[in-house]
């Protein structure tokens, strides 16, 4: 994450440093100079999949990983290590799903990210049997096209099956589901 930020900052600074001189060079030749050629277009590359913090942590050298862990408070470090272990034990398809949800969360505006995170925390505070019901509903909603999702969330069956708080959790968390 840090190296990407440094590279982006370096590219920005380099671009800003070259821009004034490029404009100045264009003015030196007078009026008889032909207009500059447009820059050659590079073929567009397909967008890379966003790297999640888990991806970055897993690709760190063991030494860098240890340094990052050493900088964390003990309780936070233990929690992170437990979560990473649980994540690594998941099947590959579930890991991909979680990474996709993470990326979708970070595509949301900051206010919505906070609301969804709050709902995720509320989800984890629910009794196990309610978590299972919420999870099952989210899976079902995830299989629906977008307009049917909206109808499902407004349906009397949905409203009678879940409390107001649970309905909010499902609404917020459904924003992380892939488009139907």
C-alpha cells in the first residue's frame, strides 16, 4: 500500500515538474513552428483487480510482515492474526467473495462505508441463529437482479421475517453484493 502511494506521488510530482518546462519549450520557437504532434496513444490495459490489504500483507516478505505486526498493539495484533488465519482456512471461492466485497465497500462514498461497517458490526453482534438467517437472506438477495432485490427488501414477507434493525443490516450489507 505504501509503495503504491509513493509511486503515485512520485508520478504526480514528476508530471508537475515537467509540465511547466514543456509549456515553456513550446513557446520558445516562435510562430513558425508547426503544432506539436499529439502523444502516441498506448493501448488500454484491462484494469487490474484491486489489491486488498490481505493481498498486500500476504505478499510482504516475512521480515516486513513481522515489522508491521510488531508496530501493532498486542490486542489488535492478536485479532488480526486470528482473522488472517480464519481467512486462510477458507476455500478459495469464499476468499475471492470476501475480497470482492472488500473492494465494493471501498468503492462506496465514505459515509456509506461507515454505515455498512456499522451494519457489519451489528451483524456480528446478533445471536448465531439470527446471523444464519441474515446470511441466508443475503445469499438469496445476491442471486436476484437489481430491480428484484429492491422489491424483495420492500416485500411484506421480508418485513415480517426480520426486525427493523435486521432489515437495516441486510439493506446495508446488500450494497456489497455483486450486481445481479
